[in-house]
C-alpha cells in the first residue's frame, strides 16, 4: 500500500511563495509508492489547485467549519472546500485544540460535516507532556478517538485517516522514538477495535507526525504498521521535503 505524506504548512508562506514552492516540487513528483498531499493555508488552496493540475499531488485543508453554512464570519465550509477541489481536511490538530479551544464535541461535528461533503479526514490525536509524565497517554488518546468518531458508521472509517501526533513532539524538535510511535499506533488501533471492530482497527490508516526531519525520517518511516507521515516545519523547505518524500518512497518498497 502507498504511504501517505501530508505536508502541513500551518500559517506559513504567502500565496506567491507557495507558487514558487509548488513549481519546484510538482515537476519532480511522480510516484507509485507515495500519495502526496499539501495542506495549504485557505487563501492558497484555489491557486494551489490550479498549479497542481496535471500532477498527482492532492490538496488538504487545515480546518473546516463545524456548521454547514450561514452567518459565521471568518469560517470556511465543507461545501466551499469541496467546490475548489480539496480532497481532505485536517481535524483536531493539537494547535487547534489548545490555542483555539476546540473540544471533542466540535471535532466530532467537523468530521461529520467533512464526510457529508465527501472530504476525507486526517484526525489528529496525541497525548500532552502532562499525560505522558503521568502515565495517562493511553487514556488521553483513547478518549480523543472515541469523542471524535462518536456516532460514525464503521464504513465511514475508510475516509478517516488518524495521525498520531504526541503534543510534546510537535514543533519541539523532540521526535517520538520508534517504540513510542509503535505504542501510539497500537493504542489508536485498540481504540478503533473497541469502538468498531478488529477489521476496522486493522484497516484504518495511521500516520505519525511530530518533529519529522530529514535526519529522522528513515527511522520513522520504518515503524511497523505506519501508513504515512504528517510533516510540519520540515515541509517548508522544498529541497528538504523532496528528500523526505524520497525516503518515504524507499520505505514503502520494503
Ligand atoms: P512539526 O509539526 O513537524 O513541525 O512538528 C507536525 C504537525 O503539527 O502536524
């Protein structure tokens, strides 16, 4: 199965900078081993779609409104994203949970609205440093998975990808060890098994994210049961990111 590589630009690079970036990346990308998606800022999605036409690179949004439409100044709806050719959306990123106070209930609503608009979801879950230090990682991850996927039918999981992103590893330069990533993936799959079924737990795609770099990518991509990666800071330099993609391709061949 192909590895999924998602580049999370967060609030970085202007549309002009992204234009240059995509023009450097797209001609170099052609892979039967990696599915590549760029999670661009909202304002660059439509021009990104145009620039990526003819390439195999898809578009991911970084957020979605939990409501269908209406008087919600500053929000962007699922229908708007679908209309401009976005394929999937990141939901529940820890920066949104902590900085923007997104709750499990809101994340659950966002997932349902994304699926209704035929958008795939990259659901981010992961323990905080406090959870980790108090041995509560498993409980924290399980609760996040349960809340986010409440009320979903099992067949809807084919459009859900779960990114295990320990909060203490995001943007900190502290990547989780192979053992920690394996353990996180195991907890995610166990939570899916309990909430849905063993089959669902085996089939759900699980990514890792958190301080992935050119240095540690080969170690990360070799983790058993990992279906891909979510790359933040290290995607911003196009040469570094092309290298990361090439390592993922090599890893996918194994
Ligand atoms: P990072 O971000 O690679 O900069 O740690 C990952 C993420 O937030 O998805």
